């Protein structure tokens, strides 16, 4: 990694009592503190079992990091994961996340083989002191998840609070779910994936479901989704998809703050990469829409920031981190001169560490 791009490593596997760290999410507080969230996976790199939500704070723009904090757990040593943090205009940090029981796996949940208590449940926590301490977890499953949905996941990556227009102050959390199967299917098939938004108009106190896009036709299978507010007031959503549609990404726009989509998710074949989570961020000064994700067509490698100068229609490479293995990522505006990229990477596999790169915004302009 080039020296003129400062890159720190807040999380390395086999440190602080965890086997692997995955699923990065980043926000910057009103005080300028960078908060780097992740899943601390205790026994293995797997997606289920004993997983805690952990946090590291940086007060120097992501150059150095404080001690690891465990901020959310599943009381039975199950999974707490998929962090979706957002910094509100009043300075509070709202964190939405999910939990599942210790014996639950995605396959079992999608097959309908787990109880409601062990399946995916949705929670929210709040920090009022710059991420130092956090409130107790409060369950919101009843209003965030339809009873028939099986799998459920927030983002991963940061959520957003709308700042302009008639929906200013609304919190928008992109999320995804799976439907129960029909016919001879068992529920694990990709066509049962769907996406939706989770909305709050009172600072995270109450929640409701906004748009739902889960047509099981196998064309676009909405999955892990990220969002950003465009300068024209619309919300831009970009999602991972594995389907018969061209490419591995799809996108959509909402003109009413995430309540509905102008059109269902459609293929975005201009973003070439493997099936993997990605992140989007409206940069502003320069006025570009950013997307981060691996750029190798068929492998989780070559972490790249791409930019769109036309609100998501066409894309160009703006910054390539390296040719190394890389997977999930999250973009954050650190300050007036810098965009931060929190991303999974390693020399011999994408899950060896979670790194943070500072990218000068001047380099992202056309």
C-alpha cells in the first residue's frame, strides 16, 4: 500500500480474543471521531455462532485507534451482527443491528427450521457521548420485520439520516430479507431474497418498513443494500444481487425518502465485480457519487473506489487500493479534504484484517 495514502489497521484476526473480524461499518461523529464497527467472530470466520459487535474509536481521523469495545452481544453467546450506525443531526449515534441464537445459521433460518426466538431479530442502541458508552439494546423486530420473512439483515455498512427536503431528519436503514418458498423449493434459493428500507421519523424511537422489493422471479435478487442521499433530494440505493440479470449489482432511486422506489431495482452492469457487499457515498465538493467494492470480475480482490458524475448512470475508477484480496467495505466522509474507506483485506485472503484508508477528495474529482 502506497505510503502517500495513509492506511491504518484497526482490526487484525486473532487479536483481542477474536478469531476473525468482519462486516465493517464507519461513521464520523460531530466531534470528528471516526467510529469503526465490526463483527468480532469468536470461534471461526463463519457467519454464525458466537459473534459480538465491536467498536474502535479514532480521534485523529483514522490514523490511530483506541482500545476495542464490545458494544452489543447476544446473551446466549449467539450472534450480534450487521452493524448499521448513523450519526444524527443532534449528535446522537443510533446503531441498528440484528441478533440470532447460538445454534441458528442462515440456511436453517431460510429453511424455516428455527424458532422465532432463535431467528433474526432487530435491535437498536444509542450513544450520546461520542460512542464511548451505549444504551441497552431495545428490540424493534415487531415493526421492522414482517412475520413471514425468514432471513433478515440490516445493510451492512452505515445507515443515513436525510438532511434535505420534506423528509429531513428521517433515518433510512437499507435492509434485506428472505421469503418463504413455494412448490418444491426449500427457501435457500436466491430468488427468495428481497430488499426493503427501515424508516424512523423520530430519531430512532419508532420504526416502520418503507419500500419492499422482493419479487421472486429470479431476475434481480435484492440482497445486501447501501444508500446515500443525492443533492436533488432523492435516495440512491445500490444492492448486491446474484441472478440472471446482467452483472452482480442493481440500483434504485426513491423520491419520497425511502418510502417507495421510483422503479424496482434494475441491473447496474457498469459496476463490474464479484458478488459481494458494497458501499455508496455522496461526496459533495467534489460533487461525485462514490461506490466501493472489489473490482476483480470473479474474485473478492482489487478494492476500488469508483465514481459517478451523473448520479449513478455511468461509473469510472477513481481510486484503486491494491490488487490484494478484499471483500466488504464502507465509505465515510472524514473531513473537508478526506474520504475514509474501512475495508476487509489481507495478503493471502480477504478476511485477515479490516483496514482504514484516507483518500484525498481532490483525487476523486473527474
